[in-house]
């Protein structure tokens, strides 16, 4: 396997908080590797270390064979980075934003202009190229930010929660761009809190929680580890959740139960008839439900099973503001 990103035993602490507690991960050429986890799980700390913006306390990390500590210049020359928020100059036009980055990368003026034109066309921004970025929509700014990270033709691209704050249409635009990059052989390390995003884009996943790797594999393999269908019950009134949990336990005493932070009970359901029995029992008890149904296991079920809370929960710990995940 052509390993492009190689991380072993990576550790980083901020004061008394262990942002990373010895993680391992690897990515190959042309792969989209997803780092999935809630705020504070260590995703952005990992990206900052790999991008040579933060020094680890222990462990080893290399990009394209270059150690991030001993050969940071070689790493920086081969990577692109898009952070959680679009880092573009609103006072400049789209074209001038890209020209500025190209010149900062020491591209000749003619090459910077040619590259800017190529990327504006690739990200469907040609018609808006002469407009100031302050007039751009959120999706357009995100696409311009991605374009800027590609000016230097990086072999590795770090995308730190690239669709945060975008509506579904603009999120899909960014997803399409990521797929195109991977098809062109760019290795993409994508951090996200969105389970759907990880499922859509990632070839492999590393699931982080409180600075540790709690699972790794393809989306399909992680789902298969959970196995079976799930009964999802969410009472309209969250105060009814203890009663719902007790009633379901009576009907399926051996079934594993997980209570999500969103007030939803998830139960393993080998027998599809459990759905009807639970529905009838809740009706008898006068419990109104906002959701009641059977589902195949999702990445959300994987995360709930592994951690007991959802991937978008904010209760998983904290990192310092300069490296908040």
C-alpha cells in the first residue's frame, strides 16, 4: 500500500486535558480518510499537527515520508489546508484571492494567473471571479477556499469540517469537489461531525472520542460490527423517556438499550414484531412519540454503541481554543 499519511502513538495535552492520547492512523494515495468525532475529540489537533502548525508531545507523524517535526518545510510544500471557516479576503475578488495565494507560493505571475483561471472554472466560479468575495454565498466562499488550497497542486489536502454552517445544497457542492479531488489522486484527510458526510465521502474512517481511536474501518465494516436492525423510539415529551425505557425493557428484556443525548432510545431488535408490540404498549400508556421505527444500523448507531452519545454531542471534552475540534 502506498502510505501517504502515517501516524503512530500521537499525543498532545493542553494543561490537564489530553487532546490526543496516543492515536494511530494511516492513509493511502487517492484515499479520503474520515476523522469522525464530536467537539473535543481531537480531530483538529490531529490536523494541526499533520500540517506542522502544532508540535506533538509524543509519537510520530509523517506526510509523504517527511516527518512533521524534522522536515516541516518538505511537508508544507506538498499539502493544502482548508480550516473550519473560509479563509478568504472579502475585500478582494475571487480571482485576486487566488492570485495572492499563488504569488505567496512563489508561482510566476503568469502561472499563478493560469492556475487561478483553471481552479475558478473547476469550482464553477468563473462568472463570479471579478466580484468581491463579500458578495459570495457561503457555498461559493467554501469553494473558493478549496480552490485556494489547491493553487500549489498539493498531493495531500486537509479538510477540517469543510461544510460547517453550510446548507444542504452548498454542502453537496463541497462533497462533489472532494470526490473529484480524490479521483485525481489527491489524498484527503477529512474531519467531520456529520455522520452522513462521513458515509458519503470516506473510504475509511477513524472514529475519535476524547482523544482516543475507538474504532476504525470502512463505513460498511463499522456498520456490520453493530449488526442487525435497530428500534428507535423518541417520545415527544422527553420526560417520558424513563417510562419508555422501562416499557421496552419489559417487552425485550435481553435487548441492548442505548439512550442517546437527543432523548432517543435505540434498542437492538432481532424480531421486527417488537415494533408493533412497543407501539401498542406506548399507546396503552398514553405516551406520544415523535419517532418510532425500525432502521438498519447507521454510523450514528455505531457511534452510540461505542460511546453512548451522538457524534454531534458537545459533551465529549474540550481542547484549547487554538486547536478546538
